C-alpha cells in the first residue's frame, strides 16, 4: 500500500477499505460530486459522493463520472429520512465500497446495503444514535460533532468521539466536525478514532462542485461566522427532524430570518422564488454556504490530492514526534 | 521534576510553572476551592482557585487554606467583567504563581498582575479575544471551547485550539472544554496546545466544593443533557455580557424558563427567593449544576491526585504508542 519511502498511518479504517490514508471525504450533498470523490480516492483516501436528499438523475450522473475516474475504493452518502428504495437500489447498482447513512434510523436499509457487499457507515450525533448504529450492524460509525458544516446535532467532536468509541467498541469510529488539517487528524487518532472525515476543507477544493464565490467565502471565514439554523431548510422546503440543524456561514438571509422562522414558513413560497434566483446568481448574501468551524484553518482553495497529501503528511509528522513530548 | 522512572510529558506549560504534568484545574467559581487547587498542585498539575465574581471573604478563606496545604505552584482565576481593584489586590497578596482572567478585557489588570510576579493567563473563546489577550501580554492563553461547563462562547475546542495557536504564536496555548481523560489531553497536544485545563472532571472529585448530590448528577450524565443558558444568571441576578452563556445540566428549572427569559427577569426577585432555598436544600431540579459535555467520560468521583495521575499516565501512554499508527 505504500509506494513512498515514508511512514504512513495504518488504522482499522485504512485496513477496512485498503486506503493509503485515514481520510474520508464527507458526502456533502451537491458538493461532493463524482470528480471530487474520485480525486480523494485516487489520492489514497475514501471519497464519498454526496447524494443528499436522493436526486436520482444527479446521482446517476455523478456516479457514472466517478467510475470513469477511479479504480480505488469509494462510496456514497445519503440522508436517511429522505432515502427512497429506488435511490438506494440505484446507488448500490454502482457497487460502492461504502454506503453512508446519516440523520435517521439506518436499520431498515442495512440488510440491502450489506447484501450488496457495501460496508455500512452510520453517521451519528449522539450516544443514543451510536447504539442504534451498532444495532444496525454498522461496519464503521462516524461521530459527527456540532462544529461540522451542514446538518448535525448539538454535541462537540472532542468529547463526543471518545464517548462513542467507548459505547460501540470494537466497531471502529471516525471523527467528523472541525477537522481541517493534520493536527485535527492526529488529535482524532489520540481520541481513539480510526481516522477523520472532512467536509468544509474539501468544499474549498478545486474539484468540489461548490461555486467559486462560495469557496472564497469559506477561505475568507475565520470560523467565527458560522451558525446553526433552520432558515435555509424552511425556504428550500425541506422538513428536517427537529433536532438536526444546519451549520452555515452567517449571511444577510440568515440574519433576517433567524428567530423569525414562523414568519418565513408562512410565506415560504414567495421567499423560495427569490431564494432560488439568488442561488442561480451565486448571490451568497442570500444563498446558503454550508460550512463548519474548521473554516478557520482554511487559507486557500487547493486540489483534493494536495489536501490529502498535506493533511496525512502533517499528521504522520505529529505522530512521529509525539514521543518528543516525553522526558 | 521526575521522581518516578516513567516518561513524563514536558511542554511549555510544565516549563513555565515547573509542573510534573500539563494539567490545569479550571478555576470553577465556588467549586475549585483551596483544598482542590492544592490537591491538583500537589499531584503535579496547576491548581487554580475559582474566585468567580470576587467574594473577598470567600477568597481570603480559600487562599489561606490553600497556602497551608501546598508549597507547589498554584493560581487563582476571576471573572474579568466583575473584577474589583481591591479583590485583585487581595488575591495578588497571596503571591499566586498564575492569575487567570476570563470574560472581559484583561488589559486594565495585566500590569498589576505582572508587576506582582504572577504569570498572566487569559482565557478566550474566539480569535478576536485571543488577539486582545496577546496585546495584554498574556504569558499563556486558554482556548475554551463551547463544550466546557460554566460560562463560555460558541466555538468548539477541536477547531478553536489550532486556530488560536496559529493566531498567537509563540505564546503557549492551553486547551479547555470537553477534556475528561488522557485521550483528550493527548489530543490537545496534537492540536498544538501545551496542555489541558479540566473543569467538570475535577468538579466530580473528592476535594471539590461541589455538593455530593451535584457530583452524582455529573457522574450520571452521559454528556447529552447539558445545554447553554442564561436562566441561572437571571435568577441569581448576574448581568453577563450578551455573548457568554453558561453550560449546565438540564434540569426542571432550565426546562421551565429557557425561552422565557424575559418572564423570569420580570419576576426575578420572587424567583430568587425560591431558587436560593433550593440551593440550600441541594435541590438540583432547581439549583444549577454547571457541567460540560465531558461529563460523558466521568464514571465516578475520584480524588484529585488519582485523576491527575491517571489522566497524565493515559496521555503518556497514547503519546508513547503514537508511532504504532505508522507503517
């Protein structure tokens, strides 16, 4: 698996999928397309296509694209509460190595996923969901902290990861939320995780489907201007279960409607027309840019290959020199 | 500094104060008394007495107690916006090695602290405050994540720590919030911190001034029943600056008043009488138990010495075996 003369990080994650680096691309809906997922997989990580709510045409397009670009392991992620059987079947037809479900009970879908030969990855936001994931037969559990971009729960990564590790052992656990560089990956390993899943960092990569103007806003953020909100779900017409909110960059639309969700919902049809126009115009004073607090660590847009190489090399160096703390 | 045959963790923190372990007791107001701070210092960490809002009689009592119990370095922490000059003077009169300020601009107090020979520790919750702390001449900066118990900001520890490290280098940075065991300490070091400050974990220690019934609630918590709120400040009559909220265990009082803060404030005098009675009766369905998400990692009440020994030994072992990830 090596190829270079360097020491490389081996964990339950790299073993499970035959990866060179314990780095997973978060399946950001509409942002983690086939090109980005393939680039992460080709760089030695695990690329997950972000199928989001399950748009069949989009998925078919991106999964076909991905299959033309990589022979390495890859996967797909979908929102559990929005998953339809025909979309599950469609995705499994492309033979992903990994199938990630988040935001809902994965148990109804687990048998089909495992029968198709995909590893089941369940993303959880608290200990109760972790136990459900274990009951579902998850091969890998992602503990996602509240600092992650996009939808998530209320618990923070640093205390959540070791608690999930203890709760589901010996199932391997991946850390997600707030990880943007090799320091975060090395910290995740110290917490008992087998690797890290990164979203926002890869949003601001050359291959992501995010628009340039959105990527520039992530690069400009110091991580302090993100917030969790429901307003973008309301205006887009998605009915999320109550305990999941979406973390995004604060913008004029969020400032206007946060705390006035009922008013927005009451006039959502009119607001949606204006919102969709803003999306088309890449007007991010109105349109959402999902982003996590790890934006503080992002100083520029880079290729996925460069990111995987840099993050893993930095983490390797931190681990290599960990004993230098010891006297 | 060693004394045992074991490898021990040396960092800028242990060097700054001559500690055996890079572990700092958070100055929890009214909970981190002289006995607990002395126990942490005697165990090789740095004990900080929690002076809170600056009750002079309480401070005098606890600092006198502490000085009778330890010859090791120790310190005191106070709430900046509540700090009065006579309390500053009183605390400095006990010659603390460290003086921690949090929640406000430390610059007016920095000269007196440094002139008295104390090291200035500034606790910050975001990057803007980190830059103010640097301007104040802080010898050490604590990056406190939102998962911490008691008052804090909105940013989470895992992404906040490396961002603060980058922003204030070469000033050493301590990680706080969500750290409850050796895994968290080792992770903090990987993030670039020089050690960890622990609050909730020491709340549930034998020597803390927390009541047994409160400690039992922390032990029983899985970390998922904490929330940030203003209701306990309102009922106690403290006017905190708007961006700081306090993280506590959810209880009946919080459930009743959260979201109805204006109603509570309108009738705070009557509510206060009932609240204070509940405090006296150790009725924690009403009285507050400040606690962070690290409560998930706390399985019992232990002595401070046992905690310092176990957390540091676990972290040492993690660092020692970090290279086992490398192939």
